[in-house]
């Protein structure tokens, strides 16, 4: 029995569309890859994670050592439910769903999140706005319904209430800061001298930004 992490990854040409006004497809793909690499590296270093899978309709994007799980195009929640079913067959006893767009996440935060989830049965990582869910950990039973999408945090909290679970909601910056909009990017990129070329992505927190200092 083991703990699996599942990273959903949208099809390349559809990814990060909210940034389409400022980044072309190649730049968006480069950004997505940079953030995915960060998430995968943190998962590899996390003590609480035994195996990693990526749910994607593009198996050629899955690196060695990561299990490729299919996305049949029905949407994020059905793809994740199918992934949970498959991983149960692989012996998964607990599951971390973590988004691919978390450029600051660290292994130590993943470990803290998973441990908090083990204590409560469920952990939810809110985005910095308090509306989205950037990560979700389910202990023991893998049948918690996924409600990712608009206002997903309140939907996940409602599902927890129905099941009489009090989820852990640890405040961890690396799990809260996802990159969806130009404003999110502005929070991360130093104000001056940044080249938005896909090969040059270098995502470091901008310490002078009010977005990060208010966290
Ligand atoms: N496999 C899969 N992953 C998805 C799907 N939708 C979103 N994701 C992933 O879920 C996480 C959160 O995605 P979103 O912020 O909703 O979408 P995005 O592509 O990152 O950004 P937008 O296109 O601007 O909405 C990211 O890791 C996405 O790659 C889907 O339909 N299938
Ligand atoms: O559940 C969510 O919050 C959705 O997947 C949207 O995620 P986002 O905050 O990356 O748009």
C-alpha cells in the first residue's frame, strides 16, 4: 500500500489560455514545462510520496519514472476519478492530487500537507485567493469526489461536510501560489529585465511585490 501523487496536465495547445493575451503557445508551453518540472522535482524529493503519475492525453510528455494515466477528454474531474480507480488497482492507499502550475512548491511543503491530511483524513490546499484548490490529499479511501473547477474550494469543503470530515487546510505558500493570470505572473517575475522567451523562464519570487508580501 502506498501514497501516489497525481498531476493533471492539460493538452499542450489548450494550456494556460488565460495567459494567451501576453504569451504565445510556445511561451505558454515553456512556462507549463518549467512549472511541471518544479512540481515533479518536489514530489521526487518528498518523503511522503511513493509514486507519481501524470494524467494527460499526451503520453509523450510524461518523463521516465512517472506513470502515464490517460485523459479521455471528458474533463478534469472525470479524468482524475478514472486515475484514482486505476491507482487503487496499483495498490494506492492514499492519494495526493497536485496541480502542475505551482512554481514555488517545495518537497517539505508537500510532506507537511500530506501529514496534515493523514491526521484529518483529507487536506485541501487553497489558492492564494481562497477560491481554488491547488492540491487535495485523501487518506485511506480513495472515493472522495473531485470538484475541481470554479470555486472548487467551497465545493470540496461541502463534500467534506457531507462526509463529516474536517479537512486540514494548511497554509503553505508553495501550494497557494499558482500561475493562472498575467497578475499571477507579475507576482512572481521580477519587475525588470525579464525575458519572456520560453527557454529563459526563471521563476523567482519578486520580493517587492505586494502579492507575495501579503501572503
Ligand atoms: N489532464 C487534464 N488536466 C487538466 C485539465 N484541465 C486542467 N488541467 C490541469 O489542472 C491544473 C489546473 O489547471 P487550470 O488552471 O484549470 O488550467 P490551465 O491550463 O493551467 O490554465 P487555463 O487554460 O488558463 O485555465 C493544471 O495542472 C492543468 O494542466 C484537463 O481537462 N485534463
Ligand atoms: O479547482 C480549481 O481550482 C481549478 O482546477 C482551477 O484551478 P486554477 O486555480 O488553476 O484555475
